[in-house]
C-alpha cells in the first residue's frame, strides 16, 4: 500500500528506504496483532513500525483488514502482505471440502482411481443446510456412527458438537431452514457434518491432533515451505465414546482445554513435534514413522494443489497456514482443517519460543531485505518442499539396483538446528540474531 515512489524516500529510522534490488535498508511495517508477531517485528534489525494510515512495506494484518482494504490498495513491487485475497478457499471448512472433492474427481478422471485415492485423507463431509438430503441418505446407511458438526467460519472449538441421532440436529435444521427461506444468505450460518474419527491414536488414553505450519509464497507456480517445529495438542480427559457431550474429551483446541476445571497452565496440553516423533519411532519403528510423515507431506501438497487453480495469485502475498492433522489408531493421518490465522499467542514459555522462531524464519523466507538468492532449499527451520514440483534432499543415495533414490526435502519433527543453518547462509552471516 506504499504510495511513495521508492527512490529518495526516508524512513523514520533515518535509513534511506530500500530501492528495488537493494540488499538492505529500512522496512516499514504495519501489524494488526498484539501477540508474538509484534515482538518479532519490533526486534528485527532495520524494521520500523508505522501507525494508522502511515505508508508501509510489510503488513501483518488480520483477515478482516484484508477483506476491507485489499481491493482498494495500491502496492508497489516490493510490498508484502500476509494473506492471499481469497485465502478462504482453503481455510473455510466448507470450501476446503468442496475444493478437495472436485480435485479428487479431476484426478480420477485424468489419472485414474489409484492417483485419486491419494486424496482420501479427509473424513466423509457434507455442507448443511445445502446438502442436508445427501447427508441424511449417508447417515441412514451407517446407523450408530458418530458425527461431528462444525460451523464453517468459526474457530477455537466454538459451536462444535457431536451427535448420533438425527433428532439431535432437528432444532438446528429448523432454524437453518427458516433462515434459508428468508433468502438472506448473510443470516444463514452454514455447518459441515463430518464423520467423526472414532478410533483416534491415543497416548496415555488421551486424544491429540497435530498443528503443523506451512508457508506458501506463491501459487503460480506453487512454492511451499514446511516448518520443522510444531506441536501435538492433547485433550485433558481420557478418550471415550460413551461421553460425546464432553468437549474436554473430544476437542483438543487449547482455547477449549484451558477452560477445564483441572487445567494446569504450567503443565499445559502440548508436546513439541520432535517429542512426538521420538515417541512414535520408539513404539513403531523408524520405517513406519517415515511412512506416516510422508503421508502427512502428501496432505499438504494435495490440499494446496486442490485450490491452486481457484486462488488469486498475487506476488505481494504470502500465507502462513496452520494445518490440523489427526492420527487414527492405524497411523493414518486425516486432515481436519486448515487455518489462515493460526494462533500466535503463546500458552507457555516453550510455546512462545517455538512461535518466535517460526515467525522469525517466516520473515527470513519472505526476505524483505533481499538477502536470499532464490535458490535456497532451506532457510532456518523451513525446508522447501514444493517448487513447481517436488523438491528433493541434497543427500540422495543409490538403491540396491543402482537407481537413484530421491527423498523429499521435508524434516517435520526432526532436529531444528536453525541458528547453525542461518549462520552458514552467506545472506545471514554477521546478522545479529534477537
């Protein structure tokens, strides 16, 4: 939204503003949030905050600001903003499912059923009220199964409930139908009805899901980075299908769990992904866990490809997604949802430090300072997993038949020696780290 020409403009910090192609300079930023990202931006060398209507080079905004301002903003070449215009195609629950279903059908038509089967990572899902009749047919085909209802545009576990009988949603259906008859779509809150994963993988009898971070810097061509760190979020109560009304059993959202009477803020309800990967490897073996994490990688790539053709690509935009993945007892990963604004508020000191590293490396990849060559496969804790095609590790090997074995350039839940790596990158050598 910077309206000034880049030549000759002075920043508040006294540095001359970066011209296109300059390696360093002052970066004027705007931030609409007051959590960890604000700390990262304030401590970044050469970055200066602007308030209100001040002109900016970088904007970490919420989706509400984007919706109101993006179409009216002129952005110069170097300007960056933290959301794509129609981010909701992947992050609204109903649109995510619609795009995944369409993508799966396209794959089946063009590449066959075997290829389409690689998209079987989301539970059977219907959008209500529009697909209510289809949902009832499916519901009657599998009596006794548990379903979960989720409002398509809410987060932090708000409005979610489980049910096994159609009468449990009769009141909801009546309200939805009445509003639909009014022909005012703004008054209708859509839900998704989804087959509940009744056999989740349990640790100490408790359900958990994974929060994983994926950074997309372009959709055309698709360029996506996977962060090595993340966490598993545990429910505080032992899992049981006999108590489907107990949100502390079935919802792993921290916003829900921290309201439990016995919640311990010091202990929290999270494991770092490195700890989870070590646990699973000790219990199931390295080969099984490698397969699991390859299947998780597949979810990231397929879901991004499912929206690639409908996204409004813009060179000014990037997006940090928070993926929620659930494992079942057979170690099959399921995509639960994708968040366009993953929580950056820390629930503990360890959580704060992890999110600080994540955000600092996000800025390193976005590279407002112009320090990177564009050929990097790794920047700090981020590994480039897709660059208009799969990205492979440097250390590929030969198999027993003499053929080259390519391994995906992903290291989710592995050691994150980001400081060492940043020190080895010429672009970052000599930079004082916060």
